[in-house]
C-alpha cells in the first residue's frame, strides 16, 4: 500500500513541476514582446521583433515581425539570441 501512496505523490509532484515550467516559459515569453530576437527555422536563421504571443497547448508561441513585412511564428526553443 505504501508503494501506491509514493507513486501517487510522485505523479502529483511531476504535475506541479510541469505547471511551474509552463508558467516560467509564459513569463519569459511575455518579457520578449517588443524585443529583437534571432531565431532558427527550417529555412535558416532570421531576425525580427516579437509582436505578440499565443499558446499551443502549454507552450508559448512568438509572433515575430521580420524585415520585408512578414510575420513568423516560432517557439521559445527556436530563439537563439535576444537583443
């Protein structure tokens, strides 16, 4: 019986850690609005200004305005430099 209790507690801790990480990623993304970032895509590396945020599940997605008038959506893991 003790093993089931420990398993349940471990699962609860994992859920709370996931929630903390999601909140941290959201706060980090909010701080990027208006910043110039360099990011990678399948087409290579680009630079632009973060103009908005959206969420895909629990992951923030950045809307990045790039030179030439386009907007690209990228995840935090794609950002390589913040200016």
